[in-house]
C-alpha cells in the first residue's frame, strides 16, 4: 500500500519495459513492513538532466536506481560520488543527503565481488582478468581493486576504452598492478566475461577456454540466460563459476544499505522476487 508517508525510490531509465527491480524490491519492502516503493520512471536522455534535479525536489523522494542510458550522464549531475563510481565512470544509485546534496554510488561491481566472496573464493591478493572494459566491466574492476586484488588485467576490443579504465584505476588505486591488452587467461585466479558475448546464439566465446585452469573462478555478466556457452565450457573444465543474475541479486543488499533500509541476503531476495 502506497500512502502519503511512503518513501519513493525512482527507477530511472528508458525504455522501462524490461525493468526487473520493482519485482524484487517491492515484495521485500512489503514482506518486511518497510514503507517504501520502487517506481519505474521512463525518462528520455534529452530530458534527464533537468528531470533528475526536479525529482529530488519532491518532499517524499528517498533515492533513485539508475539504469541505461543514464548511468554515465548521472555523474555530472551529482554533488558527491564514491570511488567505485569514479573508477567505473558511471553511477547506478543516487540518494538525497541530509543536507540536500545528491550522493551517487555504483553497485554492479559490488554485487559481483560479494557473490565471489560468498562462494568462498578469496579476492584479496588475487590475480584477475576482465574481458570487457565497458560499463559493467569498469564497475567490476573498481570493486575488485577496492577488495584488494594484487594484479588486474583488462582486455577490450576498443583500446581507447581499455586505456581510459587503466588511467582511472591508476589514479584511484596507484598501488594496484594493472595491465591492458591481453585476454589470455592463463595464470589468473579470477576470470570475468564482462562483454556482451553470449547474449546471442552463435556468439564466439569471449576467452580461450583451453587456457583456463580448472582452479580458476569464472564470472559471467550476461543476464539473458543463466548458463551461457562460456559457462558451459568452463564448467566442463571443472571451474567454479558465478552466473550473471548472481551479480544482480548480490548487489541489492548493498543498495539497501546505501538507502539506509534494513538489509537482507541474496538468497532471501531470490526466494521472494516475483520475476515470473
């Protein structure tokens, strides 16, 4: 039930038809007696800068979830951003500070790292390879750096994109050993596919499977299917792995903490979500 005291969490993006967050957050809020609601709000890019500012003038606004195509453009509209958001170059959560300032953070990578840790894989001191330096790859790189990886290798078909991420990592994590250029997975403890490869039938595998050790932990970000051809291949080699939707569910407890709501576990959220 939405009342005059309900805290509004806007889910901002365009278009809105594929939004899943309300089907996860709202059952959780209802079950736990939290007077808040996530509301999809479709906003075209040309209207977004003005709309975001006006949105946070509402007396009952509490925060916003940010999705495509606004994650990057949000950065210039905020008063304060986390290191993760700065390294990622994008933001997927905004809340209103007590002083009226807009505070932004990025949780895609946090969800990935929380999932890896919960599966028992050590991140601190690890050597990690990320294929894909776009939005989600950059966010994962930021969170792996924050979690204490020793070496981070970045590969992207677009050299400019990869180099820009390298520069941001070196700026905010000068102690991190970070390299760009190769997708060879040999010798890495953690390997991540942060490319779109696997979304469509017939896509090539993003990484040479034959050079991945069975002891390597493999992460996937593709959400369109749980077990992608890449994960099928690494599973056959005996690798432990994480599916794309794990990143989605694992980041929601971090969002709840950011919005200062009672938090929960990814397993609980999976159990109560109404995704159909």
